[in-house]
C-alpha cells in the first residue's frame, strides 16, 4: 500500500514538474532574435517605419528584431520567403495591403496570402504623396497632368513596381486624368525617390517619411496628399479629395504578418508588445519626427479588413485598366 501511495505521489510530482517546465518553455518566447522581412528596397517608408519600431520593441520582447530587406518582383520575393518560413514566430513580414491583397487580383500567384499569412498588427496607414523635383516647370498637380496630356509618353513616373503602393495611386490619377505617361519601375519607394532626386523622373508617389525631409530642403515639390485631411507638416498642399479624386482604396496599410500556423500564444506575445509601443514616448516621438501617424489596428480587426479587400481592389483595378 505504501509503495502504491509513494508511486502516486511520484507521478503527481513528475506531472507538476512537466507542466511547470512546459509553462516556462511557453513563456520563454522569444528566446532568440526575430527576423523581420521587408519585401521592398532600402530607403522606402516601410524601411524607415520598421527601423523605428524595431529599435523600440525589443524593450518589450527582450530580444532584437532584425530587419531583412528582400525586394524583388513587386514584393513577391520577400512574401514567398515569409510564407515558406517555419511558423514559429521567429520570422515575420512587414508588408502592405497592395502586396498582400491587390496583387492576387491582377496576377496568378503561387500562393494565397489570405490562407498563408495571418495579421499580427497593422502599424499605421500611409497617405500616398505625389511629389517631384522642384526644378520642373509645373507647380501643381493639374499643371503636371496638363503637361502629360499635351505630351503623351513624356511624363516620367517612377513607380514602386506594378500594382505596388506607389504605382496604384499614381496609375489611378493618371488614368482618370487621361494622361499617357512613361511608367519606370523601381524596387521600392527608396529607389524611386532617388530617381526623382537625381532628375531621372518627373514624379513619384511616396509617403511622408520619405518625402518631407526633401521638401524642407527644397529638393522636392509636393503636389497632393492622398488623405482626407492635409498634413500638419505640409498645410499648403491640397488633398486628393480636394482635387476631385477619391482616396479610400489608395491608402496603404503597413502590416506585420506571420506564417499561418504560428502558435497563438506567440502571436499574443507579439501583439502585446506592439500594443505597448503605442504608450511608449520614444516610439511616439520618433514616429512624429518623420511625419507618420500612429493609427494602429489590432490583428483580429485587420483580418476583417483583409476579408473584404478583394472586392474593393477588383473595382480599383477595373477603374485603372478598364477591364
């Protein structure tokens, strides 16, 4: 009898040790640096935003977040790499809605992002800004479009790749205005901006974090902001709605995603770390310094947005292509 009792006590003790060990193992995540894939080139708004939050979030994760730039094929190279990564919470991708949800509408892809990736967090949204070299003769968006209409194929538009966050708003405005422009693709907003600064293109569509510093030095001229309200840093620049262009489907949501199948407890840890960022003064001040908003959306809420985006983008593509 005593032997059986001791055996039971021993089994209970072992079970408690096992449960305790499992709890410690679960709580240990992350135990090593987390890789953050950016499927775009250096110097773009994603790169700038990522360098800010990845410098602060280790305070709450107790591990570094390492940026890995993987531009190519309009974001598909980095997206494919993220989808193939182990779903263990150590590989994330910092993407946006045009790569995530618009591309599948216009291209046959070897993956379905809705099925392969799940949202951890929407960091913020980016209002598309139309800007170009300050030495061009036109001073407003309409003057630039008038030049394009009078000179078919001569207006050079530096894009971020077909159906990217810089391509789509520009293509929508050009199509609606009846302008036949010369589309020049680059691997992301950074290279497209550099082309404009070098005078190799007449305009591009980027975001505040990229363009504002160059506007302040006089190198860039802003023509319009794709938002409902004017930027406080550029109060004299009109918005697209003011100029007669709708903006809803043109906004870029910056999203952090993880391969589907990542354990929910790890996703929860990541979401909690992002949630704490928005109370962190260092993070908020840094975001303000580059002119970016901090209007976040939690993962489950953004998943609902993803579920309805295909219909919205189908309409947007039809407006641009006529098909």
